[in-house]
C-alpha cells in the first residue's frame, strides 16, 4: 500500500513532467543547470551551450541524446554569460553582457573562431568585442534609467543585434535594440529602436534568434515567445508580430530556430522544474 506522503510525492513528479505545449527533446546534464545560451552547430554536429554568471567559463557541446561530447574551456572569465549565437562561417559568439545592477564597464562579446572549434583543443582563447552603451552616463544610473542589462542577441549580415532587459521599475516591459560590428574591437553600440512586451518582469527578454532566411525573429521571455514575421530588416520591430504563450512555467533562458516552424527552447533547472531542451511549434 502506498502511503499518503509517498502518493503526494509521486503526483508532484508526474505534474512536474507536464510541460504543456513544449515538447521535451532532452534532459540536460547537471553541468548545465543554469543554461543561458544555445546554438545549433550542424558542421560539428553539436548544440553548443553555456551557463550564466558564477559558473565555469566552459563551452559545452551536446549530441542529440543530451550527452556532453565536447567541453572547451574559454580563456576568459564568465562574468555573466547570457546568450549564444553563430554566424554563417561557423564562428560562435558568447554574450558576456549580463548587467543586473547596470554598473558594468567591461561589457563584451567573446568570438570563438570556427577553425578552433574543429580542433580537439580543450582550451581556446577568444577574440573580444568590447562595447558601451553611449546613452549610459552613470554606473549605475538612477533606477528609472536602468535599461542597460542584456540577455539576448543574434548575428545577422555581419552585425550583432542586442536586445536589452529593462531594470526600470516603471518600464519593465521595454527592450532596446542595439547594433554592433561582429569583429574584434571596441565600439559604442548603436541604438536602433524599442519594443514593449508586457507589464511585468516575466516578460523580460531573455534570448533572441533570427531564422536562416532572415525573415523571422524570435524574442523569448519566461512565459512566451514573440514571433516577428515578414521581417523588416531595416526596422525589426516594424514587422508583423504574434505572441505565443507557454502553458508550462519555468525559467526559460535560450531560444534557437530549428527551422522556420520550430524553435528550440532551454530552461534552467530549479530543483523540480526545468533543466530541459524543448521544441516549440510556431507559424
């Protein structure tokens, strides 16, 4: 006979496995319990992943079974790695631009060359793309002007596009779009435009991606994904947009286009919930 307490525990496990409209593709290893970025690499046949701040500066390569088959130490501190993207030549970019307190003066993007990823080297020295937000004058600024945190970016046509995460209490839904060159150097990020998601912190933009054709863009939040289609590449936000809400609540941190109608989404492991890579269907 099953004891009441045991029955409750079993029910909790069953309920925790119900991921709603997200289809679980793989259970991520505990080494990636704070996954913050994913990028599918068809040349090396892996999905690259990283953890965010407080974790080792390691770029992990996983196979289709969720097994770590590559583990590369990046010779740079993981101050706050928040997203991954790849360019058309197979170079990987790590966004070291997490900035919760809006007080960082060392924002950068680490560029890992495609040639170095093809080797069996366990250590790689990246190129560094350093940048500042020209609108920021104080570190940190007043709370009402804290728009300089970032967790999302992607590569498109020789540039990197960053989507900020507002820490302003009265403008939690605001994300600003900036543009940077994708080569080594020190730059002032170019402000392009802004977009409002919703009215609470669950709508902070935590990851972004653009499809291979360049006509669809995805902005991920904890509870939904915003899909921009018929993309206006001169003004991304001036495009058709549709919001897809998730029925499964978790700390979603990463998004990647698998194809035009399917997204990969990864979330952090929070003891019972999360810690998976999912697929999600979109129009």
